[in-house]
C-alpha cells in the first residue's frame, strides 16, 4: 500500500467526472448557424425575434434553453456533481501521484538544463472531447500531444482490478506515470521524431515504432517509481510487484489471448507482457533516463 495521503496534491487536475463531453446535437447546430443569420437582413430580424421570445419566456418563468440546446443530456453541467467519499479519495490519490511525477520530472529536466512543463490530467466519465478528438472510456487512459493533457476515466482502474486481475494502488499509479511518460516524450521531441519516422512505412513498421515509444513510456514510469521509492519513500514492499503485474496484464500478447485471438507480434502497438515488465523494471532499478533508450533495440 503506497503511503500517499500526506503527499502534495497537484493543481493540474481537471475533474470532469459526471459531466457530459459538451454541447452536441441540435444545440451545436444552432450555435454554428448563428453567424450565418447575421449576414442577411432577414436573418438578423429572425435572430432578433428569437432573442425577444427567449427573454420573454424567461420573464414568464419558462426556460427554453434545454430545448434550444437539444436536451439536458447534450449540455455540459454547470455545477460539479456530488462525488462519493470513495470517488473523492480516488481523485485525491490521482492528484498526489500526478504531483509526485511533477516533482520527479522537474528535477530531471533541471539537471539537464531544461524546464519541465507540467501536463494537465483530465478525469472524465464515459467520453471526453480533446484536441485529439472525441474519445470514449473504451480506449482506456491516453495522452493527447495536441493539448498536452492526460485523460483517464477512473473506471479503468476497476477494469484493471476485475478484468485483468491487476489490483493495487501502485498498479494505478503506474498507469498514470506511463501517460506522463508520453508527455515527457513530447517535451523531448521524441514523439515528433517517431511520427516523422513512420511516414511512408508499412503498418508493421509503424506498429514497431509504436511499441518502442510505448516501452519507453513504461521505462519513464519506472524512472518515476525509482524516485518515489528512494527519494520520498512512499512505496511499501509489494508495490513493485503490483506495477509489474499490471504491466503483464496489459501486454499486447496477453490482451490478444484474452480476446480469444491468436498472438500476432506484427500487430503489437504497446509491446508484449515480458517487454513491458522488462522496460518498467529497467527504469525502476536505474532511475536514469539514459537507461530508457528503447529505440536502440527491443528485447525478445
């Protein structure tokens, strides 16, 4: 059990749990239509009539906003939802883990003469809109380089425990640290190099590059784990095994087997269970970014 409760909480958490992904349906269509109305005299008159009707209805105690926006299900909640004590504690846990990664990477970047730009972690329910497009909880936790944000539906942690038999708070922290690893890759220019290297390549070659990038994020997560363990002593015996168990559970070969499909290495995008364990362990044992050069070769 991680000793996290006395840790600093990051201020870079955007908690959208219980809120919808934003305005949609009829509402978004009408909002997009307004600029077209003001271009003509007739349109401006129609818009003025609409405003008068809306204001008048409000004075009479009638709220037309849900109708205009296409129903309450398509609007973003203005008030934060009431969270259970367990949900609040999970939000606190995530904020403390994120803060600890901030402390680790800030120190590493300073030692290298650089500046670490902290990412924002977005907590969402069911679906979320990001600079990388709309995504559902089914895609799992992800990092979007377009807005430099991490996105997590915390129900993934229940899946990790129940579906993949990988419980434990350090298993959950590993997932967060892995996504932070992708942010580090973006700041270092690695993500862009991988994208450029994939141009004109076959799908199998692009997948191989993706595996190297994902394994490096695992190794970076291990680098954070090393600092959390040796510098701040927030880990207990058994925590490392939780992370290694999680890395094993979400290896491409394990997931393909669980889905009842044959194991196809050329289709891997994150790496096998053995590879993920190996690279997380490398980072955890060394605590050195230099030990995370997955692009020099992938272990069998």
